[in-house]
């Protein structure tokens, strides 16, 4: 079933923030994936020991089916969180065709994108972009 989620980036304190949100909303985590749990892409720099326990992805239902998601931006990889890249609208869609259609339109005049939708280790086709109005999007579909 298609859904829209809010995806947040934190500068290393995702776990602290999400424990706070868990208390606020009185819900339980859907999933928690640590950086050490994900395979490193070919050619990617090695993961520092101090980053291994950082959050790759965390999901918490907050209200009325809405899921709050987040990741730790790693300073060791040059990631810097700032206003504009700290919040992303995440679309989980029902078909690859729908995901391709929406993503290709969002990428029109995109100043920043991850390239075409691509298979990911978690079994989804996925891509991210900033649209021509500065809004960040992630589009995925489990295939």
C-alpha cells in the first residue's frame, strides 16, 4: 500500500531524537538499522568504528498511519545537516511504473539527484532528488 512519510536527517543524534519521539507519541519502533548492518557500496570509503552504531534507518509510527523516518548524516563522510537538507518527503509507491513516472517528473530541472531509480540492498528500487523548487524527495518501490 502506498504511503507518504517524513524523513529526517540528524548530525549523529538520531537515536536520541527518536527515543524522545517514541516517548512523545507512545509508539514502538517499526525497525532500526545501524550503519554496520548495511553493505558498503563498491568504492565507498570504509566505515569508521565510531560510526558503526549510528542509525542508517529508523522508523516510528507517529499518528494516523504516518511514519517518521530518519538517518544519521556522518561527518566522517562529509555529510553536513543544515536547513534545507534535514527534511525529505519519502514516497513508498505500489509499482515500479508509478515510481518511475513520479520520480522522472520530480527530477525535471533537479539541481541535485542520486541518478535514476536503482535497486537497493533492502529490496527496493530507490532514488532521491531535490526538485526545482528546493524540496527534497525520496521515491521507492519494493519490487
